[in-house]
C-alpha cells in the first residue's frame, strides 16, 4: 500500500521530533512545518538538520499564518500536530486550514497524554484537559477524520524520579508513595509513542478512534515502581505515605504551574485516570493492534539510572 504523506507541526519539540523521526523510519514522505525562529536556535536547528538528512522536507510556517498552513497541508494526506499544551486552543487554525485544503485523510491533534474525556480531577487541571476535549469536539463537528493518541505519561516525565517532583533521578533513601500505592499508572517512552502513532495513520481500524497505550511492563503502581527500583539497587527505601487529602492540600497551597506535577500525580496514582476504564469499549488497544512494535519497559528504562 502507498504510504501516506505526513505533515508534522511541532517537529522541533519533544514528541514532535520523535514523530517526525518515526514517520521517516516507517518510510512515509515526511514534511515539517517549522517556525522561522527555530532555524536560529542551536538545539532546534540540530534537530531540523537530523530530520532533513533523513529525508524530511522542511516548510516554513506557523499556526498564526493560515496561508502557510494551507500550503503545507495541501502537500499531504495526514496532519499530526505536536504543539505544546499552551497552543492546544490555537489548533483551531489547523482545523480551518484542513477544511480549506480538503485533502486530509487523517488528523491527529496534540494530545499524547491521558484521555482528556476520561480524567476525573474536576477543576484541578487549570483546563489543561478540557481544552483538549474542546478541540476534539470541533474536529468531530467539522467531520474531519481523526485518531486521538492516549499514551498516558511520557517515560521521561516523572518516571526518572519515581514520581518524586523534587528529584531528577530515582531516590536511594526515602520515597513518597501516594495513597495506598496500589493504583496503576502508565509510562511510555516518547520514541515508542511515536512508533505506535505512525502505525495508526494508514490503518482503517484506528479511523475516528482513540488509540490507547497500556503496554504490559509499563503499567505500574507506586508500590510496583519502588519494588522494581529496590531490586535493582539491592536496597529497601524508607516509605512515606502521602494521603489524598494531603496531596489536595499541596495542590491548593501552590499555584500554577508549580502544582502541575502534583496534579498529574493525583490524576495517575490517586484517581487512576490511566487505567480505571476498559480500553476496548472506549477505543482501540495499540499494543494488541501493533504487536510487532518493540517498546521499552519501565524496568528497562530505569536501568539507565543505575
Ligand atoms: N504525556 C506526557 O507525559 C506529556 C508530557 C509533555 C507534553 N505532552 C503533550 O504532548 C504534546 C506536545 O507537547 P511537547 O511538550 O512535546 O511540546 P514542545 O516540546 O513544547 O514542542 C512544541 C512544538 O510546537 C511548536 N510550536 C509552538 N508554537 C507554534 C506556533 N505558533 N506555530 C507553529 N509551531 C509552534 C514549537 O516550535 P518552536 O520550536 O518554533 O517553538 C515546537 O516544535 C502536547 O499535547 C502536550 O500536552 C505530554
């Protein structure tokens, strides 16, 4: 089957770069819409050079320039947005450009987290999730073919510290455990999220569906995470149990964005937002659909910190 042509918006960003790399690795003709300023930025220009060397076509443009969006989108079949959470509402211009271009077979908006329609944290998230849900509703109302990627947490976020927001590496003496420590969260390495994502774009099974990622070996409670780490370092850690009321107080006593980590921890390890519902009654299971994708498990990921 002919591989769809893909446009990545946000290819200089964290998940966007991985998506562009995966698209090229899976032999899709790949385009990246890039802001002018990125070329002058050392780290971003390095990423762009890597992508260009691998065959990506770099196009200048941005969300604010509708003409640039329409011209770029006319070249492709699939549009993947990987703009940051802050720009989620601005994706309205991508939707407008997709309507104008009239050629898009699939749109994947910037999601790549917990399913925004499933989170149970009320108003705690500063509308982080409701803005993603609003974009979903607009895409659906406009009749644009879509796939939403619900990968839960990127491995590089919270996993290196075992969900200790003040640390960058796993603790070696003392660890905070949230609630009773038995609620399971999901961590997926960004490059694996990208590979699963690119597998969906020409797959009719994922059309107008949410793709959920809960790979075995990546679905872990706090107690299991600590257990895995203790076995690796050959040492027991002192456990401090932090109850739900205390987590809510920490969130209420700190302001946005300082409270953000605790909000994500509350959602994952107290409310169980990654795992409380049955994936297949709400969407499709990425691991079952693409059993050939070799992914990094939590245990393998933590080996990097020994
Ligand atoms: N599951 C998780 O643990 C997790 C963690 C973080 C993020 N996420 C989600 O992943 C998605 C992407 O976030 P990220 O952190 O990967 O993003 P990021 O690293 O901040 O990258 C954002 C990208 O968007 C581009 N961009 C920003 N404003 C733009 C504009 N006006 N026009 C065109 N391009 C623009 C940036 O370009 P420049 O280089 O020019 O600035 C950059 O390439 C979001 O939906 C976010 O919520 C999930």
